[in-house]
């Protein structure tokens, strides 16, 4: 058996993943004949028929399936090596963009970033504060190297490490409670009150309904601290992170409205970055630094894991 090349194996993998030679050629930015010849050469060198071309769409043979399964480790290691080489070639980054989401406990996050970047004087930190869907949109648009926020963990473009869970509690200032309001408040009981909601900083991500009561007057704010101040002054009610209002609840400056009809919610805060593109050496060190320290510094220790490419 002659030695086969990595290029031929990558072409075979692309045909399997794309479902045909034309789609594989487009994905690899190569011509259809070049991809077809590479797979044929691989079959000839191995002495195996890897693809069944008799139907409308090509399918793997039993031997093709076995080889493709075995080849995944090699192809993954090759991609990792290519990414690492790209990182080495990039050198120390002159700047990094980090986004802190509105639900992330801000003070410990800023302390961690300050400590890290004090040791990277040649890399400038561009810090952005975004809300609701804004952080993930910035990440996917390529405008952020790393975010601290909640993300869609099912998105294969993102890898993440859990930091903490943030409980969101529906609250109101006691003086703002309407007379005759039942103990088990339902959303419709609050329709005549002003609801304070976060302003979504996303520019093109479809809007989602986060606890918004249809038909109620709204007051929109840019950050959770302003939202707290507005609710404390009796200018509205809304959901706030529990870590931000523990003292207010304890001293009855705010009253929780949580019950089975208005249960609140819990959001998993993570550090996240793109899994499908290379990261420079400073970004890589920042990722490892936050993955190790953020779960202890920002929230109660949680089991961490990463969403990686298949």
C-alpha cells in the first residue's frame, strides 16, 4: 500500500460531511475535479472502495465508515496543530476586546481583568458592557474576543466554561404595591404597573421576550444598577439579579413578588469565545486564567466544561 496524504484524507472527510463532491469542493475552496481525484487517489492507495457512487448521492461503504470514524482523531489533531501554529505566528496581540454582560457580577469580573492585564502592558484592553443578546451577538460578529454572559450552549461556534448561576427575582418597592393585590401575584395583576426592562443592545439578533407583560407600560434601562435604582424609587417593578438586591430584600426596601405564577428565573453565566477560529497567545492565556479563577472569584464553584467542535 502506498502512503496516502493528509490532503486526500481531508477531501474524503469533506465529501462525507458535505454530502457530495460539489459541496465539498465549495467548502474546501477547491475545484470539483481536484476533490474527486483526491478521493479516488486515496481509494487507490488504500486498496479500498470508500464511497458508493452508484446512487444519486454518494454514500460511504462499510470500509469507508470504518476509516472515516478512525480518521477523526487525526483530523482533529491536525486542525489543533494548525490553530496553534496560527497563534504562534500572530505574536502578542496589541489589543483584546472583552464584553461583560449585564447579568455578570461586575466587580469581581473587573478585578480579575485588572489583575490579568496589569501583567500584559503591551496589550490594550477594550472593555464593552452589553445587555441581553448583545454579548453573544458581538462574539459571533467577531467584535469580541471573549464574553462573560449567558450563551446558547448548543451553538457549535462557541466554547464556554461555566462561572456561576444568577437568580433573577421579580421585585417591587413596598410603597408601590397596589391595594388589594393578592399574595400569589399573577402577571395580569401587574399589567397596570410600569415594568422596568433591560434595553437589548443587540443590533440584528431577533428580539426575545424576557418576562415582558403584554400591554403593560415599560421603562427601559441600560444596566441592572439603574434598573434597581428605578425600582427602589417606586417608578416600576421588574426582575433583578439576586446578588444585587440581597441587602434590599433583607431590609425590606424591596419586596419579592416570586411565586408559582411569577417564578423568576436562573441564568448560567459563562466565559465564552469562538471555537471555530484561532486565538492569539494573550487571548489564550486570558482564557486559561479566567477558566481557572472566575468560578471561584465570581460565583460559587460550579462544574465547568467546554463546548467544543465535534
